C-alpha cells in the first residue's frame, strides 16, 4: 500500500525551478492510485515481461513519479536528494536508462501518447494480451497536434490495452475542453473523474473496454495541486 502522506514528504527532497512543482504534484494522486491499485509491477525486477507499462508523457514534472518509485523500492529514497545534481540519476525529465522503473525517456511534449500506441501494439504482437499501457498527459500537452494522430489511430487499431490518463489542471492555452466528450467522439471509452478522489480514480483506471482504448480525464480545479 502506498502511504500518500509519505510520498508527499518525499517530494520535498527536490528543490529549484526545474521541479515544476504544480505540474508534478497535480499528478500525485492519479499516479499513486495507478501504482497502488491498478498496475502490475515488480520493483525487484523492473523489466519483468508481464508487467504493465506506465509512460509519463508530461515528463517535465517527474518529481511525484520519482517519489512514488522510490517509496515502492525501485531505487533508494536517498536518490531524491540528488535531483538535478550533475552526477545524479534523477533529471528534470525521466531517463529510462538511468532510473529503474521508468519505461520511456520523455519531456518533449506530444510524444508519449504516440510511443504508447507503439508499445501497446508491441505487447499485442508478443501475445501479452493481459498487459496494459497507461500514458499520462497534461491538458496543455494535448495542444500538440501529434497527440491527435495517435488519438485517431488507437481506436481504429482496437487498442483495448491502452489507457490515456489526462491530468486536466486547466492549463491549456486553447479552449479545447470538454476533453472527455472530445475523446469519446474519436472512439475512446471515456471517464471523467475528480483528480483527487482515489476511489473514483481506481474505478476509472481499472476499467478496460474489450474493443476500445480507454481515456480517463482527471479534473484538478484551477489553482489546486
């Protein structure tokens, strides 16, 4: 079980502007629920073939993600004190080579969803039909056009093993909401939930449509983290 108060305490180890505090902490509840109640993984064997895959497309806000991985034992909590250190492993964007448990090196916005479509296809090709791919984007990140190519493609490929988690902290510069209705119009099975409500997040993220990819929009009211 994840101790969310402890995870919040661990995030304090990181300091500086590159922490992107609001961007990071707005993801904490959703990512914590994913690892606590939805995903299959093994911290002692991060490359376990039968694990589920989580990709943080919003890679510029990784501190909550790092804190959760450390809390679960993927790497020592002492690493958190080296955030952004020249010789440390934890950079302002997650690096899959340096950080155990990180599936993809991200940070250039708009790439993670398309990568996740490829990962979901690869799992299908390997016969790993029970494994899931969950990708987290921000609402402002969905201003990037490359996302919409992936959003259009995934339902046509019937990628039922793919879940898009949108953290909507109302930072989009374009008026594109409501996200759930828009994603549903592209053929996704969608859920809109309170981004701080753990039970609602667990129910929505645990859902898997037999034919369609799933999209969960986690609403974070403007000004809240």
